[in-house]
C-alpha cells in the first residue's frame, strides 16, 4: 500500500464494526482497503479502513448517514463464524 494512494478513514476496535463499515462503503461503490490488526488468539481485533483520497470526504458522509438495520445486523451475525470458547 502506498500512502499517496490510500487515506486512513477510520480505525475500528473489532471485526464486526470494520466489516459493517466496509460493506456500507462497498455498496456505494467506494473502493476500500482494509489493514487488519495483528491477530492475537482469543481476541476479536479490528483494523484500519482506508479509501482513496479523492473519496475520503464522501466516505465520511456515507458512514455518518448510514443506518444499519436489524436485518443487516442479523445477516452479518449469521454469516460470521461463532466465536471459539477460550
């Protein structure tokens, strides 16, 4: 990743929040790049979400106006693998 091609949009604390934001942006045809945090066994770590610099402001607007429906949350929850017991 070259820094002039991508601009940091947001850092997320967990994969669920990161994937929701990524999906919302992709539905608006906004190209994204995800840099996941280094995995640590038993922890749900997030990562950083990048967009093209010319779409940064638009991406911020999209995320600020995005309302996640219960159906979307349910679909995401059902598609994710169940957490492992530690």
